[in-house]
C-alpha cells in the first residue's frame, strides 16, 4: 500500500519485527519514505498503529522534526475513532 503525504509517497508494509525491537508496533522511516507495521497484530491495532505512524509522516512533511510522542499517541487515538465512526467520504465527493 502507498499513501501520499505532503506530496511524498510512503510505502506501507508489514514486518515481523519492527526496528529490531519485538515490542515495537510500527515506525515511520523518513529517509526512504516508508512505514513499517508489525505483522500479527489485530486489524484494529494495525489501523491504530498506521494512523499513529501517518501522523509522524504528516508532522515531518509539515516541517516538524521533533514530535512529542505523547501528543502523537493521543491524536492518533482520537483520529482513529473519528475516521472509523463518521462517514466523512461523503463530504469529499
């Protein structure tokens, strides 16, 4: 899967171990524009992790190089809920 963020294509793929750390769920690698999501997670956790890593990509492409991890965590949880529970696509046709 590819997702375009700020004009940059990010490739998203699953990996058994992310960042050589079995406890990590995901990572956004800016140097070569990709997002890794840990395989074996539930679909809900994968979606939540993808949104979290996408927020990192969004902040980076917007020029913010230092990201407050707690802020990204909180925003990703709320954004995940908003995207899941609202039919926003109808507003963008």
